[in-house]
C-alpha cells in the first residue's frame, strides 16, 4: 500500500478522523496538501499528529495554508493569491505508506480550471471515500464513487461515518461494488479513542485493491 487519498462527500463528514485512523492502523505518514480555515484554528496536520502520535518524519506540512474556511480557490483569492497543482505537486512527500487528505469533496475548486479531482488524478493513488451514514448518503456517495472511477482512479473503499445504518451500507456496497466500513462518531476524540477505533476495523482491507 504505497498511498491512499482520503476524500469526502461533504465537509464535516469525518475525513480527518478517518485519515488519522488509517495512519494509526497502517503506520502511515500524513499529508494534507491544501489547508483552509486556519484562522479558525483548523490545523488538521497537527490534530492527526497529536491523535496518532506520529513521529516528525511522518508529518508533512501542507503546500498551502489559508485563513478562510472556504474552498481553496476562494480562500486563496481572499488572501490575494492563487494556487494550482503546479504549486502543490512538488511538495508530495516521498514517505510511504502515506495518507493524503483532500480539502472537501472531489469537485471542490482549486482554481478556475482545476479541482480536487484533478489533484487526485495527478497523484493517482487509490481513493477512500468518507461519507455520512444517514439519510441521503446513497446518492452523494454513489455520485462521488462514479466521479472518481470516471477519472480512471481505483476506489479502495467507502467509510460511512455516523450512527450505524446497515441498509445504507448494504446499498452503497451493492450499487457501487465497493468495500464499505461503518464508523461510529466518537463521543470524545482523544489519542486513546482514536487508537481504539484503529483497532476496531480491518482498515488494512482498504489497502488491498
């Protein structure tokens, strides 16, 4: 398992928590290429490092960090800047295994011409899709899986985050022909609960395409 790219169907679906669980379970390094929302104290890199207990050589700084919590295109513009894949790709860490966490969903704009899906295609890593488990998730998840596959990328699996909804998990698994893991929302997110989560599921299954 050289690397996995973690994307989501929406913001706030648990990409960072699942990225941390994957790092803990697989002994992987972590990289979030584009971080927005820094003014609100949003620092996913520091949070994953804290929860997992990553060593310094397993933690890589984002290529760009922006204060506004919006999509990279707007966050960069509000900072009087622009950003492109050409700015991001040279920062790709050589460390393997590696978990790469995207910003938002697959069609979140990086600039006027490039989206998060373009970054995913450039990296060409298998993709883990994180989605909420509740009502409405089937449509959002199947659309995301389809978009990823239409770019020629492998979908390593889907993680449904939230209260158990076996019927939704079964439907996604069947219609998308994809491996699905169900992950409950943690009442408290601490290094201890994160490690327990990492032991709870066969996360390594997501690395077996």
